[in-house]
């Protein structure tokens, strides 16, 4: 986790606008927060360099690209040793089938979010990813029926 970074009101306003629509031009951003385009550019670079902006990317509708099924997987690890936890996190972080991975407290040690074309394909992918995996003791699947809200924007 990153250390807390001091953000002023301009940084917060800029982050809020970028979360809403990162395709806005620097000129438009500058007009909205009452700074020059050059100042906006410097702030964006600073926010990227200090880790406040992790990535600027498009949010793709899963069903449009043939991945209409969202699955939440609760993974119970084989043990709680730090080496096992670190290796499992690294493996899931690098797994193309996994969109999100969270280390959590509770019954499961890791939560995975996956988007797949079908439940049959989910079964095949989990067999590859989780079956006979030395780090995984068990897993529980939750199939999302209705994506009521899917927004990564933070309340700044």
C-alpha cells in the first residue's frame, strides 16, 4: 500500500474530473479547475509519479467483448505462511483470466474477480488456475446475476 500523499484542492478536483472522463483535453481540464493547461500537465505528471494516478485506461463493457459472465471467487489458501500468501498473490496478479485480486481477512485469504464468456469456460479456467494448485486448499464461486454498480471511481 502507498503512503498517504498530500493533495491540495486542485489535485483533488483534477483527480475527480479524470475519474469521470480521462479523455478530456488538458485545455478542458484547465478551464474546469481554473489553472493553465501547463499547470494541469505538470500536476498530472506529478500525480502519476507519486502513484496517485495508477493508470489511465478505458473501461470496457465486458458483454460487448464476449465476457458477459462475472464471477467472484473466494480462495482459501493451503496455509497462511507468508511465502505461500506471497506466491499465490503473485500468481493471481499475473493470471490473465483474473481482472482483480484482493488479499482479504476472513474465511477466504484471496478474492478474485473474473469475467468469462460462459459458466462452462469459467469451469475450464478455474480448473487450469485453481485445480491441483499447491497454494489453494479450496475455493467458492459466486456468479454475478446483475451488475448493479461497477465503478472504480473513488469519492474524492
